[in-house]
């Protein structure tokens, strides 16, 4: 992972179609689907399914997902995040001795939404048969592939941690699937394959995901949960469905920046942009960075308090995106750093992808187990690694995002989409836990305020607010910037590892075709024709 030389990439231009992801094999899968006659949605589903195989360190078949789709001149939003079980209560968690939600095990698992999300997208927009869409992922799982550098790094890091913290029978299947025959971590350059994952993807493909929620796969999930004192039962799976939503947006300097509404945290990025919309700065000026950091902190101070499942949310999201909110809050930003309600920065595991086809349709898609492999739980004989999204629930009875039955928790993964004059400009996203809205803010300002092309907008150094006055900077920032921010009372850390600053993709529509950028902080890859 150590490269002593600066690597430079240019934005890619394509006439007919583009797929941009964090892993080259997955991008090639999406391109294969486009060339077979599939549209941007088919390509997005195929790519997402492939990423569960080739980048299992960040997502899995037991993930959640969200999408923003531009199809036939209209914008659609899909929320495929799962809810908690009807048996999942604060009283039961405290009976088990927990004062806060655990990170690993069956307790933080909520119903996975990804398989039904794939099927719902295909049912509404797909062009070629669903089995054909998932077939490349099935083949990758069955025949194997060589693990890339970034995935190998996160494999080693995760297995080391999981061996230390995850003891007991509920974790046995994880180590059987995701360690080699010697019980050691896979590394970059190793061949990984899984017949179990291939068979599971095949069942999902043949039944349009019904098997996952009502068939044999569902039975295996329920049996596992019963054996290991989990919460999800047959009715939790059968009664779950995705939600079609209207994307939310703010108008920022001539553009409409769009996100999925709560329970996602995309609203945080929009609120921070709104607080910046009357400002005019030069790139990397101290005043710009200071205002970006403070706007981020202000937005988080409110969304971390109020954002949850909209059926349970007490704050009107419209107020948080209004000019009145800006007027109420922007005056609180002063010349020096201030401490608002803090968060503890969480490590994360997410994949973001963007696709575009020759008809002008585009997809912004994000999928995640949360915190790398997620819960550390893999369902017996399936290869399904389960997310740990319930970790973000609070066990405080007074908290807006408290654990309750059949409730979607505060979700970190957010796809973005850029519009201008009611026409699509293109999909964008920056994965990475609570870094995501911060990445959206910085990348959008790079594009709109500083007129960067997509690759430069992604390559530009990023900051990350962690908690309180603590701010991490990438080591590519000049030292005088760190010193100047310290003078404004930010507590600055230089982070020598780039993984905590998010990984993004951008595709923008042009008069002829598209221009796209991919993340250089990982094995980002663009496939196009």
C-alpha cells in the first residue's frame, strides 16, 4: 500500500457508457452488461452484485443499499435499508447487559435490504433478464479472482481484529468463508472464490430475491438467528420491502444537489452546503477550510440528534434545508473553531458506484455492510455476511434514534446526484461512514466553486472532522495550512493513511457522452466505451 511516487490520473471521456467503482473487475462487469444491451440500472445491479464478491471487506449480500436513478428524464430515489426486528427492543438489550449497541454479533443486525433493492430496481427499470444481470457475479464467486491491493489490505486488517474480538460459535462461519485453508487472512495477490456465495447469488438471481426473504435462504437466516439468540424471524424478512422516495435537494450556485432523504445522512451534506452558499472563496484558502469544517460540525450537531426513520422523526426535514435554518444557524460560525455536539468518528465499510448508458440514463448507487465486514456474522452454508447497521441505534430512551421494533436506524451511506435547470448533470458519491457528507461537501465545492474536472475534484486533499475540535488532514496538504487552522483553534492531526477520507466516483454528462473520475485512494477503476 506504500507508493513512494505521486500518481496522476486524468478524467476519462466516453461516448456511450461508463461504470466507475472502487474495484476494476466490478467495473468491467458493469461494462459487460452495458455492451449486452443492458441499461444503466442493469449495469449498476450487476456491478453491485460483483462488489459483494470482489470487495467483501466493504459490503456483502447481507448489506443495505440506496440508489438515485435518472431514467427517461426523471429522477427517482430508492431506500433499501432494512428495519430492526419486531422483537428488537431496548429492554431486551439491557436485559442482555448492554448499555450501548454492540459492534459485532447478532445483536446489531437488522434486516438486510440489498437483495430486495436489486430486485426492485430491476423490476421497475431493468432491461435484460435479472439472472443475466447477476450471472457475472456468480461466475466471479465460483471461478475465483485475484485480490487487489486495497482489498487485500483491508482483509488483513479485518481478520486480525475479528480474531481478537469475535469469539464463539456465531462467528465460526465467517472464518470458514473469509480465511484461507490455514485459517489465515487472504492477502493481495491471493485467489479468492466461494461456492457458497455463488450458490446464494444464483438463488437470488433465479427468484428475483424472493428466496432471500421467503425461501431456503430465509429459512437459513431464521434458523441461525434462533440458534444464536438473534432477533430476526420469518415475518421480519417476509414483510420487509424497499421504499421509493423523492430525493431531497438544495439549490447551490446554479445547481441542484440531490440526496436521499432521512433515514440517510445525505441531508447533512445539503445543510452544510446551504451554510456555504453565500460565500466565495479560493480553493484551500484558510477561511474556506475553516468555514467548511464549521458548517460540517453545525450540520452534524443537528442531524445526529434528529435524523432517524422518517416514521419516527420529530424534526421536519424541510426546516433543516430551509433558508430559515441557514439564518438561524450561520451566525454561530465565528472566526475560531467552536465545539458543537460531537460525534465519535466510526470506521466504515461501504462501496459506491456510478453508471451511465448511451440513452443518457444514470445511476448513483451505494451499498454497505457498515464497518468493513459488518457484524462478523456469516449465515451457515450461504456465504451471506450480515451488516451491523443496528450499531447506530441508541439505547437511551430519550434519543430520537433510539432502538425500537421495525425501525430503520440513522444510515451513513448516501448516493448523490447533481442537476442543473431540471436536467441531469450526473451521479457522484464519496463512501466512508461519517466522512460521506463531508466528502460530498468538499467534492461538490471542488466541482461548482472551483471549476475542477471530475478527477481533480476527487484527487484534491480532504479534511475529516472527527469529533469536538478534532480535525484530520490528509498529508498532501501543505504544512502551513495545518498551522493556520491550528491558530483558529482546530485540533489538527495529519493522517498518513488515506483510507479514512472516503472513496468517490463521479460521472458527468457532456454534450457528447460523459466525463468521469475515479478514486485514487483505492483501486478505483473506470470502464467505458
